[in-house]
C-alpha cells in the first residue's frame, strides 16, 4: 500500500472536465513532479490533495486514511505557493511558527522548532525580519520552512520557483531536494519546466489535458517516452516522416535515404510513420555504435556556449543536432552538406502518423 | 512662463479656499475669545469644559463612538474579507448597499427604528436606556458603513486574500484564526483611519441622538447654541479641532503605512 494514493480522481467545472481518471500511488519519502503544459490540471490535482477543491469523483488516501471529506486545516499537508504567501504582518520566525502556535504547542517548543527550521533553510540570522525585507528566494525558503514546521504528512509545492531568477531557481531547487531527502518527506512538486522536473524528481508524472500520459523515472521519461506527447513535450526532438520499405528488416526511407533499424517494424510496407531523434543523439563524426547516417544541408549554426546547435535540412525535413563545443572543431559553414551519424537504437518510433 | 501662470492660479485658488473656509472659522474663534468684556480670554472654553453637562454628553458620545467602531469592525472586516474571497461578483452590490447611508437621510433610519422597535412593538428596544443605546450604536454603524467598508476593502486589496487563506488553512488555522491573526492586523491601518472618521461622525451626530432622546454631544451642542452666545462658538471650535485632529491622525497612519508598505509579490 502506497503512502499517498489517488484513485480515479475526476474534476469537472460546469461543462469542462479538468481532471479525468487520475491514478497515482506515491511511496513514503518519494519526490514526485507533475509536469505538463499550462492548463493541464496540475494545480487542480494538487488542490484536491490539499483539500481546496473537492473531487467530482474518486478517492484520496493518505497513510491509509480517506481524506476527501476532511477540511484543508484537518489534513496536515504542507503547501508552498508560487507567490510565497507569507503573512506580511508576522516576522520570519512568527511565520514559521504560525502552524505550531495554531496547534497550541508550548512556546519553548515553538521557539526550538523555529530555530531548527531557520537553520535548515540557512537563514538562521533573519528570524526577526519581516517578509518584505527579504529577497524572493529567501521568502520562498521561509515559506518552505513554514510548511515543514508542522511536520506535514505530505508536502505540496505549486510552481514554487517560477517567480525567481534563473540562478536562484537552480540553487533553490537543489536545496529543496536536499531538505526533502534529509527529512524523508513525501513531496509533490508542480512545474511546467521540464529541466526542473528531470533534475530533482524520483518520478515524474507527465500530464496532458487532465490525464496522465506517463509516470516514470526522469531517465525513462526522457529515453523511453511512452506516448508521442511525452516524447515531444520532454526535451527537444527531431520528428521525421519515414516510409516503411521492408518491415521485417526494419528498413525505412527518409527523403530517398535508407535507414535500417535493428528491429522489425509493425507496419505494412508503404506506410508513412514518424521517427524521433534527440538532438544529442546525432553526431557529425562516426562513433562506436553509430550505424546509421543521414545527409543534410546546413541551414543555421547557433553557438550556445558549451554546445553548438546545427540546423540541417534533409530534403524537406528539418534536423537539429547538438555538438559539444571543442576548440579543435572544424568550423561549420551554412550551405555545407554534412553527414549525420546516429545509432539505430536511439531512434524513437512514434507510430503511423 | 506657462508654469508661472499655473502656479499663480493654484496659489489664487488656495487663497480663495482659505478665505472661504478659514475666515468664518477665524471669526468664530475670535468671537469665542470675547466672553469677558474688553479683553481676549479663554473664559468661554473654561466654562464649556467645566460644564458637567459637557463632560457627561461628551463622555457618552465617546463611548458610543468606541462601541460603534468595535461593532463596525466586527461587521465589516469579515464581510469585506468574505466578499473578496468568495463572492467577488457581489462586490458592486455590497458596495452600493454600504453607500446607501450617504443617500438616505439619518432621519429615515430613526423613524424606521422607532416604528419597528417602539414600546408597543414585538421587540421594544426603545423601552430601556441600554437597549436604546444598542439601537443607536446600530444606527451609527450604519452611518459609518460607507467610510469603514471602503477603508477596509481598500486595505484588503493589497493582500492576496485567496492565497493567504489557503496558506493559513494548510497550516491548520480556522477562518476565525485567520481573520483575527492575519487579516485584521494587515488592515489595521485602514481600520484606524476608518475609526477616526467614524469617531468624527459619531461625536457630532445630532438626528439619531435627539430623536431617540439620548444625552449625546450633538444635542448638547444644539442646546447650547440655542441658549448661549459665546459658549457655542467655543464648542464649534472644539468640534472643529477634534475633527481636524482625526484627519491629521488619518494622514499620519496612512503615511506610516506607506513607509511600512509591504511590496506584495505579483
Ligand atoms: N474554479 C475554476 N472554474 C472553472 N475552471 C477552472 C477553475 N479552476 C481551474 N479551471 C480550469 O481547469 C484547467 C486546469 O487548471 P489548472 O490550474 O489545474 O492548470 P495547471 O496545469 O496548474 O496550469 P498552469 O501551469 O497554468 O498553472 C484550466 O483549463 C482552468 O481553466
Ligand atoms: Mg498551476
């Protein structure tokens, strides 16, 4: 039995179905990310767990107890918001201690917990400040400490980093993950930033239009996307139209160039199917297992710091590849014809399109 | 050149305003100092302040003002909070209702009260002194509603009510705890400025107190004005000074608010 169980959750507003048949089991201490485009229902699911929305149907169990009928203030769930939502009239220490003082814990106990929490978020000296005297990143740390101080069963974070600068965002997400690990708290983290989800999650729930597309580890989500949506939503992707020429041998034609995959294809000869290739799976030089090639003409070269992004055109189809920037690299000219190498097992089959 | 002319104009307007508003006041003040023949003195003020009637009525009105403020806050803060949180589309209607006391004269309220709560009615509130006081506080609260509601509603605007509510609830707080410990302190400045306005209204109020026959400051001033010469002038100056003090205090708390302004996120 999982620690947090969501079973057949549905949510409708008037005519609109926002969440449909959402099933998820989260283990104790797990860090789960909800990833998906805007409006796909991430926040709605989170708010149903917290108790701010009532599911139209379905069950939510925490530690074996059905919580659907409990009010938000009876669920013992920590919540962190995109807008921090610190109480402006309370100091940092009072903010962190708010949940404890509501629960009528003794003053000395509150003081001690607050000190521990301040140390945990590395703001030990700022307990007496007011929220408006803190930077955004600091405010969000305080919000995190405030949510954790009540020792919640589950921690819910709704895009907690979206309002912060890129640099702080990266630092804080690592801190959140480290704190979560050290406390072993079951956590759901909502984001629409795939890099964020990939970098800190135990598992990712990829959502689309109110349903789950795939639940898996970041590596599996990236390398073995199970649906076309996941493949195209997570990471950059080259999608190529290919015609099956010999299904048993795994032979394909792309713009009069032949590919041979190391697996038979489940489509009859002559069907057009879609293939996907990650930009980083493509290389301009042959490597050990790069058994396939495609030829294309360079359209554009972008210098992105550690990476050169080259856009090619093979016939009518676009191909983007990433090349590590090395000093000995031969400069690439626009208009030049190049051979692109890749391994057949790196090709993702998206099916007939 | 252009700025020159506009400057001259604004000074001119200010001067006219000072003459228009200030001159009568100055005249009243000057008159209030002439109680003793031949010299200027504060004799009229001494007489007024020493009058036990003055002390009693002023104290009574002060008490009424405080009760009105408490009642207004208890009524308005949760209402304004709730409307903003759950019934945002009701806001124009609620605002309209709170503005009604500015349109409907107080005398209508009193006659309504007297008709509804007279001694032969089902709820004879006008029967005893304390219940009449209660009725009067209700009336004063109605009169103060436009100012108090606006002040509190404006104060709430700078808060992200919905998210703060959810944050507090997820921490185990009830709605009451939230309003008492988070919402109220955050609109305290708004409440304070609303309270000073309420105070100014209640202290000078005449119609309700006179018709409900309660010993308030308003009827006392009227009585003095009808029967004496110099004391009413002194009273008018005192009333003015009090009102201005309230206005000054409102300015002061508002400035402090700006100084302490909480830059809300988003
Ligand atoms: N109270 C509501 N009434 C009607 N529709 C709603 C309500 N709340 C949310 N929705 C709809 O539900 C859908 C999902 O909203 P939700 O906020 O869960 O999306 P999200 O995945 O969190 O998006 P974002 O990344 O933009 O935050 C949206 O289409 C939204 O319009
Ligand atoms: Mg959202």
